[in-house]
């Protein structure tokens, strides 16, 4: 964080200082909420959670070098006390980004946010110092913590924004007002919470409503609900996609024999070829979104194409491909799942597995509400249509719908199986995997299917990581 005194911070957040001998002392280290991340000069944010109360760590974090706590009650050590810690954290983030002078890029969408954010960051950082959201810390706590990690040297701040309902994106853009706002897509992720795709579009479109006139709204030309958001902004609109009307588009899209996308990138400043290290054709749209941001910020087509071709995945368990010494390839995409990302992962598996036996180890897609049965059934059916060798559906009711969809799609029932939990899936795979097989593991985060992938990788000793 840029250096601020405790007195300055107290004034920004409207807090009272307690047990602070010298209010002129500065916070020069990171702002953190995890006591294990405290460094000398840190500000520790004390949240009261379901399992732990940050205030209980007061003496320990000060002993580890924290200058003070941002807290909701006095704790006997230096603290700035406020009524609402979350609101205070947001106010501090707003104050810091206003002083930074960095260009803020924010993005949202139903699928692909984290992968696209990682691509944007990797492209922009070849131009200037860039700070970006780690992993998927895209909510009202993670976003301000990311913003506060920027320093005086930061020129680009790339922030992923998630939403669980109407008004959430508006709140987040109020904390960190972007100059460039990107909307990737409107799908069915969290449709059970929103109530329908139109409501999801209403929420995601909040991204572009507050953009300044001199800013840019970057919208997916291939998604009608996203493209319609052009009417909701006063900023300049830039379209990306495979449509002929897109300002930044892909031509001659194809997959390599390893399932990695290649295409010709066309921007208003020129055309250049891209061959990605990531897996799956769905990354083409993510790459175009990143390219549109980079073009808006002055990068040439050649610079963008080179950076996209060199970029990998910076976040765990997202199409993370590892080949074991025995030739078994494990695709760990177990961080999360929704119908769109599940279909994309299956298509990537089919492409990667040409000439090899493929396995889809799949579990529940959460928060689909009334659409859950139909969506799980459809994914099971798609696995059959893509000629996936064997479907292993893991878990309870939703997993049974996956398996039933596969069974009902045709004479493939004997190639789909429903198991109760991750350990049962591991046991099955250990008994039946053969050298050269390709295994995709994917489900919503709550299912914890990464345990399957990690068990298979431990069986294969070190293995060679092909993409991270």
C-alpha cells in the first residue's frame, strides 16, 4: 500500500484511535486479514467470522510487526476502531485508488473471469507495473484488499468483480471506480440466486453504468445480452469476439493437436497470430477480451499476440494440465463449475483426448435453482455426444442427474457410472486407468473434487506440468 499514517487512515475511515502512542506512525506494509500474512509495517483488518474472530489475534499480529489493527472494538494494542470494518476497508481502498494515478480495469461475467483477469495482467505487465486480483478474491473484502496492495509504482490495477445479486457490482465499482469496464458473458452461473438470465444481465451491466465518458466499455459482441449493455453506458464501446462487427476479433480459430487454441488476432492497429499455452477453445474469447483491454491501453497487435502466446494460468485448479510419467494426463479444473464452463471443459477434453481414452470425473454445479436438473442432464448428454470415454459422476442427487443424462443419450449407459464421493472416484480410477488416458476433474468448489486430481497426481509421483 502507499504509505499512510495511522492518523490519516483514521480520518479516511472515520475511526477512533486507541492505544496508539504516535498517530504519525505510517503503514508501509500490506493490508491483510490473515494473521499469517502479517509483515513489518502491516495493517491488520480484524473481521469477526463464523470460525474465528480477528480481534483475538491482536497481540500476535502486533508482535509480528503490524503497526495497528482496523477493528470494531479496542483490543489493548494500537487500533483504529470503527463501527463497520468492511465499510471502513472499502473507504480506505477508495481513498488509495484515488491517490494512485493508476488506470483501473475491472471485469465481470458469468464464466471465465479469473482466467481472463490472469491474461489481462500478463499482457499489461509487459508494458508497466501491474497489480491484479489474486485467485478469485473478487468480493467486497477481496477487492479492496487487492486495491490496497497497489503501490506508487503501479500503473495498471486489474480487478475481478463477482456478484451474487443486483447491486453488488455497483457497490464494488463504487469502491474502485474503473476507467475500463469489461463484461465477458451472461450465462447461468448462480441463476438460482438471481432468478434468471435477464436478472444476471441486469447485475453484470452495472459494470458499465458508472464508467466516465473518457473511459471504455469492452463488451462481448457474440453475447446478445452483453452487447445490449452498450445502451447503459456513456463511455466509448469496444466490441470483442468472433463476429465480423467486433473491433477486436479472432479469425481462423483452430485447436492444436494438444487442444490449445490458435487464431489470428485482428485489432484496429493490425493483425498477428496467437498460439496459446492454455487448453480449450473457450480461451479464445478470454484472450480477445484481454486483447481489447490491451489495445485500448496502447499496445500493438504484435505485442498483444506475443504476450497472449506466452501467458499461462496464474490461478490454481483451472484447466491445470499435468502429465504423469506413465502417460496419464490429469486435467484439474476443479476450482468451480457452471454449465458454460462445464461444456467448455468437456470440449477441451474431447480435443485433447483424440486417439486416447478420456475420462470426465464430474460433480455438482451449485446454485442453479430450478434449472439444476435440466443443466446436469444436459452436461451428461454432452459428454456422450463428444465421445468422452467414460463419465464418473461424483456425489448425490445432482451427480445422479449427470449420469442419467449420459445414460438417456444413447447406448452409452455402461460407460457412465455414479459414485458416492471423491474417494470412491479415486478408487475406481486407480483400478481402471491405463497409460495414455486423459482425465478431466471438474465440479463446483464445494464438492472438493480437487482431491481426486491431487490423489491421481500423487500416484504418478512428480509428473511434468504442461500448463499452470
